[in-house]
């Protein structure tokens, strides 16, 4: 995954505004959490969230159990939806929309009249099929509110392995730990458990890596519009 910060140009645009101010005005921005400070902070939050998702994808190759795989899949889904809300917060600050942070959701921001009058919704719509925002929000809600993970590939491999283990150990004395362990290893070998888990991990890494790449491409197309808006923000409201 790329380690290059894709959003540094947004912070560069903020700093261009700051360096044009006198020292007193610069201090005021910092002390009063002014426009530039808020935009800079939200941009940094976006970078951090993106880097966390990149790290999660790399961790997939180190998972060894179904519990670890399930956890990392859940974390990616939740983290990506959080990334979209952080983007919503960034738009809220850049366009000075006035929403309280706890009220910001990406979908709500996109319906704002100021945002609808820009080319942002059109760009996001062009990428809708690739980033699958609605699908990820549903999966995130299922995880957070229902404790369920909808992942067909994970279910398929886990069910195959667990079914084989159950059938192998069903007639083994449960008090004989060595016999249970031996039967479990035999079942795992017969269904190629280690190989299938490795294939699953590679598949998930590829899927999430591609999804995050599509997200990066979309954000890259949004960035010039955001930079122009930062540059045009009136000083008297900064």
C-alpha cells in the first residue's frame, strides 16, 4: 500500500492562508480554533484514518485464526465508514456549513445545499459503484448494532472447516484432549484448512486493497475542489 499522504495538499492550502496573516492573526486562529485550524485538523484526521486502514489490510496476512480474520474484516468495515464521516467533517469545515461534529454524517453533508451546488456530488456518484458506500454502511450497522458480519467467503471457509472438525471429533472422548487434538488436526488436513485460510486472507487483502485504492482515487478527484474552496474562504469569517 502507498505510504504517501494523499491529503497533504489540503494542509498546504491551509498554510498558504496562514502565512499571509500577521503574527497576531495567526495566534488568534490557534487560540480560537479558527477556520484554518479546524480544516487542518480534520485533514490530518482523514490522513490518520486512511493510514490505519492501510495498516489493517497488511495485518490480514498475519492472521492465523477465524477470530482474527473476522475481527480485521469488522475493523476495516467500521474504519472505512468512519473515514467517510471524517470526510464529511472535513467538508463541513471547509465549506463552513456549521454542523456540530456529533451531527455530521457523510450522507447528510452531501444533501446540504452548498455541497449540492458544487461538482462534489457528481464525482462521488461516478465512484459509487466502486466504493459501495450504502453497502458498507449497512454492514457496519449490522456489526455494531446486531453483532453480525455478512461475509460470504469467510462463512464458506469457516463452515467447511468446522463441519469437518465436528464430524471427526463427534465420536472422540471429549475428556481425551490428545485424541481430540489429533482428530482436529486430521480434519483440518483433509479439508486443506491452512491453505484455504491463506487463500481467504489473500482474497480479503486484495478486495480491501482495491476498495481503498478506489477510495483514494475518488478523494484525489475531490481534492482540487476543496483546495479552491479553502482559497476562496472569506477572511472575515475565518
